[in-house]
C-alpha cells in the first residue's frame, strides 16, 4: 500500500531505542567485566587498565547520546521546518531588542572533545605500544608489528597535537556577537556588533562573514554522514585596525529572495556568522555563531506585492513611453520616406 | 481515482495564503471521507523529511463518485526551494481513509512567485 507524505515519525524513535538498548548492553558488559576482575582480589595490571579506557569512554559516550539522541544521530530541528526561537512566541516585542548570539562551540568544549578522541585513540594504541616496549626490553624485536603500528602512532600524535592546540586556544580572547534585532528576515538590514574580552591586541586581523549553507544528513550502512554546501558568503568586516578588531559594528543587508533558515530532522538551511581572528604563532580565534533567518511576515509580503506592483507600473509606463517614442520615430521615418 | 483541481488552476501561492480547490473522486472502494493535506517533503541527498502543515476533510457520504471542496492555509514557511543538496517540495496530497487511493499535486509556496534557487 502506498504511504502518504507528512505522516512519518521524524524523531526516528526506532533508532533511538536501539541506541539506548545498545548503550545499556555495552555498559552492562563493562560493569560485569570490572566486577569479575576486581572480585578475584587482584588489581589488574596498568596496561590492561589503559586498554580498557577507550571502552569506558565509549560507554560514557553512549550514555550521553542515549540521553540526548538528536544531536548524536544528527536528527535535530523542528517538525515544521521553520526555526523556533524563544523570541518567536512574541515576535512583535522581541524584534525591538538586541540579540546576543551564542557560539556553536567554545574553546573549553573543543578541548574536551579533542581530549576524548585522544584518550580513545591513544588508549587503544598505547596498550600495543606498551607490549612492544616490554618485548623490546626483553630483547624481542617485533619489526613487523612496529611497522604496522607506526601509522596509528602517528595519527595518535596528530590528535595529541590537536589537544595541545585546543589547550592553547583556551587563552584566546573571547568573542561576543550581538545583532540589533531579534527577528532577522530576508531583505532586512541588520547591524552586527562584536566585542572581544581578553587579549584582543594579540590579533593581527579580523574577518567576519555571514554564511548560508545547506546540510543533508544521510545514512549509508550503519554510518551517518552530513554533507554541507555553502551557497552564499556575505562579507561583514575585514580589518587590520587594532581598535576596530577589539570592538566595532557593521551593517549588512540580508539578500531579498534568499532562503530563510530551514531546520528539519535531516535537512537544513543554516545561516551563521563566521569570525576569524588571526594571531601570529598561536591558534587563531575561529568562532561560529548561528543566526535564524525567519520567513517574511504578512506585512512584508504586502510591501513586496505593492513594491512589485509599483515596479510593474513603472516598467509598463517606461515601456509605453518607449513604445510611444518608437511609434514617433517610426512615424517620423515614414513621414520622411513619404516626403 | 482521485483528482485535485486547484482554484483558478494556480500552482504558485504566497505564504499565509488560503489554497482552495476541489477533489473529484471515483473510488474503487467506498470511503466515508477523503483527507486533503498540505505537506512539504524534502528531496536530495539527505534522508527524507516531511511534514503536514494543514489538513481538510471532505465527506463523501458513502458515495464512491462525486466531488468536494477544500481550503488549506499556507504557513509562513518553509519556502519551496531547490539547492545542491536539499530541495523542499510542497504538495497537496489527498487520500481515502485507508490510503488505498492517493493523489498528489505539486505546488509552490514562495513570496517571490517562483521556487527559490540556492
């Protein structure tokens, strides 16, 4: 039987419950393992504990995504597709105020994220490295295993560098971005204000852009992928002036006839401000601030309609004037031909 | 057989506009009502999302043949658009109680009078 559109379960409840069951099983097995290890009265050796770190990390991660499955499965968004804001409940009142945009990520979050990946990867690799070193000290040189492990160790070192990089970024100046309105719509001119807290003088240049991008989340096999495509980049500011870098403001016009934010479970149109502050010999300031661009209101539509009608009238008048001119030219030509 | 006929044979509507039309039916099996939905669906690379924005019910009175009018309210958004990865398609979809017979008609909901291209 054919199924009609508009009746699908957008929250993908089946996947969520499978995930919860998997998290329960994974952590259950881990608990049983720990209980059996410690119940023997002997404390496990540290290579064994090192080896178990990533499995525990996965367990913690599974608990986290079971509690908040939307973000983990890439299924966020409102069912209607139109972005929801706390201000949308009272758009008339909200439009008068300013809006401080929240960054997508913070240096602290980035550090924890990279630390988690580092522990996971290097936890597994280090267990093998410990075995190799032990064998090496005992005079057994497993060259084949060493060669096999080398790329994994190299990747581990790159991840470790990432942790170090994220740690340094903790000391970067913190950016704050504010809009002069709560409800941004296509065709509207908005003023963006930026301000840095901390050592803003360290930055050599500052570049802020507004980007519109499409995002599509899809599943192939057991993996979930997100494809992104930036369809517009609007420059807001590109400066090297120290005083402007520290704080300033700029106006930009949201293009008329552009697609407002679209926020469904697997498909999105995302608008965001990208802030890039260059710091020599130090991790750059790179922040992203999401902004919701709302569909036009009925009054905006009327304005568009009247403006279009006015434009049409002007065009018609212009065309009729041109036609008149053409007719007059033609008449004049004919007159001269006849005479 | 179900057939959706839109008033003034329009295809493009503005947000917040009322979409009016008629459904002509000649059913194989009797159905006490026909539901007409205004839905959007996504097309493209991502997993399909869809949503029913408004709905209207046509009572057949047990008859297998006839016609009925419907009125649906177009919401503020999303607009009909076409991108490299994602497209949003609006449609009027109607079906019998058991959905054994369904019919869909693609429309455009946009403030600029055509599908937006990003």
